[in-house]
């Protein structure tokens, strides 16, 4: 019957979902946030360093109020 497919569907769903769910929590433990910024190319590394320099935390998004008026 149709319900015979349910065990294999649960196994496939778990195999595809658990790695993403696990990385979400591993990034929280290691980085302090749930998302990892990609630093693969030069432009993204530049933006990461800019955010770190201006706000002290590259993962929190701030507006113009955090940029000092020199």
C-alpha cells in the first residue's frame, strides 16, 4: 500500500536534513552565530574586515549610526 513508502521517505528526509541542521548548531558553538560568512573571494574578505573594523562584530548588521563621523 501507499504507507509502505513512509519508512524510506523518513530515512531520505533525515539524511538530507540532518547535515544542514547540524551545521547550523555547530556554527553557533564555534562562531557565536548561526551563519557562516563565505570568505572564498577577495571581495567578501574585504567586506568582512570592513564590518569587523567598523562595528567590532562582522555578523551583526548595523546602520549608519555605528560609523563614526570624522
